[in-house]
């Protein structure tokens, strides 16, 4: 899988400035293929919500498969190839079918040497992924991956705790995941690798405005919270030919991979196995009551 098309989405008022930069700036004219196309929907403004951008007919018309969302102000040392490889290996098998892959997002720590005082942060609840059968290579991002169970902004978290005088945790979350981590010093990088079917999810929930807080947040909660799968329309998206009761709550994202694993022994299909081999030095000699086989003469 490769990036086959790049589209810069901008309000019409900024289109000319971007076109001039792409045609004259040497840092932009020397970029490798594919060249970026510019899309400037008439209804798009600087105040359009991120999820609403993905609902625009002009935007949906140019999305023909799985897609990557990047912010306009991204500065990162992370290799794009590594991110894409991680999604292809890990998230593309989360549903249990190549046609229904999962997603991948990027959050980064705000504490450390380059921390910015007062920087906006997000609140995440995560769970550890199952241990990989095949150990990842040295430069793999796999050790840094977690399953997102809850995602919102710290401001929203503060509003909840102020209103309820505490942060309520549903029993369904703890029943599904006995060990969780709560992170309050991370920030959403607004980098998302989405499966194509997420557009249906966005269209079926027109009240969602934010990608990070609502699209990701509700999708994450649907993997463990009872009643959310049919309420969000995920049953119609993931199993369109089945009745609403065929998909149980939590059978979305990573959790649905268990369905196919119950029917197919995926481990036995792996091309990498570890076993103890007997070498000539430690091969036990034949017992005294066994007669060594006689050599067979050539015909």
C-alpha cells in the first residue's frame, strides 16, 4: 500500500496563495511525486469543524479508499513510512478482514525537554495490546502502540469532574479491560490513518464535529460500552447484510478480530515459528534394543 494521491483542502480565500507557493517555492517544487492537488470547497471556511470537512461532498468525492489525515501545521521527526507500515501490519487486521481494517492515531507527550508551558493537552484511557507472536524489529513503532478506550480534551475532562465532583468510570470498561492507563499530559497530533468505512460512520452521526474528541472518542467507547454499537450505527456499517443483533457491543475496532480467530487458527498460518532443534552433538543415541536401519542399495 502506497500514498497514491495527495489533496490539500483549503478555504477558497487561501487557494491562490497555496497555488503560488506550490509553483514557486523551491522547497515545494522539489517534493517527490505524487504532486498535491488543491481542493477548495465553496462552503469551507476557517471555522468549519474537522469532522464536518470530511462530510463535504467535494471531499468525499476524492476519497476512494483508506486515507491519511494530516494537519496543516505538522512538524514531526516521525517517519511517514514507519507510521504507514505500522498501520498496515497492526491496524489493518484489527477487524479481522482486510476489507474492514481499524484505524491508527498519533498522540505525543507534552512533558520533557521541549515542553511548552500551558500547552493544550488531551485525556486518554488506554489498554495494552496483546503481545505480538512475532517480535517487532528494532525500529518498529509496535512497542509504543496502545488501544484507545477513551479520548477527550483536558478541558472537557475538567468540565466533567467539576460538574460531577469526580470522574465516573463505567463498570463495563473495567469488566472489559482489567488494566488501564490514564494519560493527562499527551496531546493529539491530529494525524489519523482511517479505513474507508469511517466515512459511513461520520455520515451516520451528523452531530459529531470533532475528529479527535467525537469520532475517535465515540468509536473507542463503542469497543466496550454496552448499547453504543447500534446507537452509533456501527452494526449497519460493519455487517450491512446482518441484522442489528448479529454484532454484539464491543465487536468493533480491535475487539472484532476475536470473531475470526475463533473460526481460523491464525497462529498456525504464521510463517515464523520457534522450535528446539536437535543437533548432531546433542542427538540421543539409539537405545540398545533398537537395531539401526540397514542402508538400502541403489537400484
